[in-house]
C-alpha cells in the first residue's frame, strides 16, 4: 500500500511511475484504492472480494 496523499505532486508522479513499472516488470498489479492511495500486489497474490470489502469498510479501498 502506497499513500501519496501528503506528497508533492511531482514527486508523487515519479513514485507512481516507478511503482507501476516495478509492478509491471514483476508481473504484478497496481490498483488505485483511494485518492492518491495505491495497492501493489505481486503476480502470485490476489486480493479477495472479502478483503476488498474489509478494506472498504475501513476507508482504505474504493469500489
């Protein structure tokens, strides 16, 4: 989970670019779960619907 909510816009863009490249290079996935909050998962990990629901209840995941 990467929270960029309090990060300078230009730096946040660079972090997003790096992170998305990292996820792609490893065959993983990067999902936006809230405003300026991203979840990176490796290729062998899938976030279940139940876990997404729990994260959503805690305000950490948007549907």
